[in-house]
C-alpha cells in the first residue's frame, strides 16, 4: 500500500498529501511540550471531537510542522475550541470564512514565521504548516468536511492555511497582544 495514498483513502487530508504520522514522528512532536498527551484542549466543532494534545501533535506532523511549532498550534486549537470563537458557525457556514492565526512576541523569530513581505503567500514553512495543522484538526477532529458539514459556497485559500505573524518591529502601533493585556516580551496567539 502506498504510504501517501493511504491517507487520501482514509479521508484525513485537506486534498494535499500529508506526512505520514508515524509513532516516532508523533513522539518527536510531543517532545516539544510538557503537556500530557491525553490532556483535553477542548471539543472541536462542528462534531465536537475531543481535541487532545496527542491529536494536535498527529495533525501537526501530517501538516509538516516542526516540533518547535507545536506550542503555537496548541494555542490556536485552544482558541478555536473556546465557545466564544464560534467554530461551529465558521465551519458550517455557506460563507468563505476561515480562522486566521496571528502570532505575536519572540516566538515569531524563533520559529521563522514570516511577518513581512508576502505574509499571506507561500514560501515560509512555519506559516504554511501551522495554519494547515489547524485546518487538519478541523477536518479530522471537528468533522468540517467540504460538502458534508462545511458548506462554503466558494471556499477560500485560507481554508488550506491562514497563519501570519504581526510585523511588530515596523508597526507604528503597539503590538496587538500588548493591547490585549500581554507583556511585549511574551508570545501570544490570537485567532480571528
């Protein structure tokens, strides 16, 4: 059996090939956090699947994330599982909405997140795979499958990946996370 095609057959991709989530790859991903693999981060709409640390790690591997990206993916998953985010509405709407992850603080440079030219475009692994990991979680844990529960009429390229860093160093305003009460030296993840 082909190690790439099997994941398409299982229906756990976003239409693009995934990195097979072998046990060693998942363990390497989990080594980037001190959280227990079984810890529940929330229930992911629309089917309210259990979003555990291990499930996030599996989907992060499949998306192509490096282990150092895992804290950002974990924070994004926690944010969208908060009922105030209304992931159910985002996931099932006929509108083309998609969660946008915005990262602030020192973690941006540590993981090589693009915050400048071409920020919404290709070429940066951190941006592409972090957003994709959230999308794979939405598909594989939340059940947001196009044409089944995800009813977006036209879709949106942000439904593959939608992750940027705020270009804090060039902004005339305080960073967004500082406006929200975090210290400038702290890292933060916001999902819109």
